[in-house]
């Protein structure tokens, strides 16, 4: 009927108008913004802490001239470890040696598959602190004193002066970091030569200024052992006086009555006038002669007996030392020669 048609028409018109109004409104619709949650995941938090730690280590290292190796800085003569530190690898037949630029430290000497130099399991190999192990330089101070413990030579990057397959020469000269604590004009040259049957080292200290200066020197040498119970250390120890630094506050002078030294307690002993130690390891079936042929007059034996974190049962320190201070006049030099010579027992 006409009424039904008219009502249907009105309904359609209302619906069209409503849809048109809704469409117009949506063009100006406002969606309120919801602020993001202030949320940091554990992963992000750990990452930020790690970044801060790395930044702190980086600042420590940069001040001492230690930077991650770059393509520009690296050359065919140097390699880079997983942590970004540069080192040199020497080869000669079945022998190899690794020498890191930070600290100028020899960290490995392998002959016929046997490793003779130890690096502690807690050592940092990323430049955040001196490497705990190897043939570590204590210079220009040994132990505590006027400047930082063991001096600064082990803390900073040495420069590669020359390198071949079986020899490297490293140099150390003053920089801002060293001058802050020890403002002397010096040049240290450390040469490592890998021979057929031995490893030779030479430490040369030059006074390149006019004023005299005093210094001490040592190679704080870490050597591998199969176990301390398999080790004895021989040499001209018997009858020699030594400073036992484990007794009292200042240590105590004692006399060595043994011809061979075994270690069954914590050791920190300075044997003055002994420079011919030989490590004999029945577990390896090997001996290692520490041949101090110039400069190095004394020997220090050190082991943190019982300290599992340091790996006490895997190494012993038999250190080549010049304990009494040396006075070096302007233009003068001092040399310390030390050779490691392995042999069968």
C-alpha cells in the first residue's frame, strides 16, 4: 500500500542521514594516546650494566695505551685474541711463543707439544687489568713502594720495533700515564728469540736523559706444573739466606737448608744470590732450566697454595729478579738476559 511505501521511504532516509553523520564524525575522530610502560627487561638492564663495565675497562685501558686492534693498527706481524688484544706469535720448527703487546708479556712457550709458561685461570685477557701469568714485567719497581705495585711496565702497551718468524723486539718509552708517577727519561727494549731448543729473552733499560735514576726489575715468571706434588726446584739454594715474606708483618730472614725445594704451603720467598733454578716435573717427565746469564741476580719463589681460583696447583712462579735498586746514570744502560731451556728428566 501507499502507507507502507511511505514508511519504508522515511526509514531509508533516516538511515542514510545517520550513516553520513557517522562518517563525518570519524574524519575528526580522536584516539587518546596511551603512554608506553616504563619497563626495562632484565636483558636490557644486564646489557646496560655490561656496557658500563666495558666502558670503565675501556677507560682504564685507553689511559695506558691499550686499544682494541683495528684493521689500520693490525699488520701481518700481529694477531688479535677474542677480546681484541694484539699479540705476536713466533714459530721455529716444533716450537711456538706468544707475546702480548699489553705488558710486553710472553704468555706461551710450547716445545714438542709441551706448554711451559702458565697463565692463571682468573687472568683477564681483555686489557681491563694486567695479564696474570706469563713472563710478566715488574718495572721500574718490584713489589710495593713509592709508585704502584710492581710498577707500570705490565700495565701498558709496548710497541713492536721489529719482528720476524722467530724473534720480536718490543720497546717502551715514557707517556703521560708513566710520567704522572715516574717522570724519568727511559727506554726499555725487550727482545724474545725462539731458538731450536730454547727461548731467549733480553731486557735492556736505557737512561736516555741526563739525570740518574734508580729502579728495580723482575720477570714475574709463571711456569706450568702437572701438580705441585710432582715438582721440585733445584739450584744453588742450600746455605743461602732468603726473606720469607709469609712470616710476620715485614718477613723474616731465614737460611735454606734444602738442596731442592718442594712446595706444600703458601710461598713468597726472596732468595738473594740465587739465579740458577731448575724446575723438575715428574708428571711431565721434563725439566726447565731458568738460565739467568746477565743482570738477574736473585730468585723469588711464589705460589698462592690452596687458592683454587688462582689455580695454585697448576703453576709456580720462579721469578728472575734484580732486587737491590740499580742506579743508572744518564746515557748508561742495564741488561737482563734470561733463557728457558727444556730437557727430559
